[in-house]
């Protein structure tokens, strides 16, 4: 599965390690869970998740292996 969307690079925020994306929305209890859940699911099924960002294009790819 591959999803692409445009984004504003100025709104991208990372955690203290610089590895995980963080929501820029003020209501953090209701936002910012989606990408983490996708990554957890991919890892649970021995898959991979990759995020790439180029200029203003955000791309999330997920690879799941069939048993």
C-alpha cells in the first residue's frame, strides 16, 4: 500500500530523538496516533513501513508479507 499527500514542511515536527513524527495539532489526545498504529501493525505482521518526504510531498508505504 502506498499513500501520497501534499503537506506544509513547516508543520512537520519530530520527537526528541528526531525519528518519530509528532502531531502539530493542539488537541494531542485526539490526534497523532495514526502513523504509529500503522507502524505497529506492519511490525506485528513482520512487515515494513517507510515514510519519505520530498519538498511538499509526503509518502507513506507499507509492505506486508503473505504467509
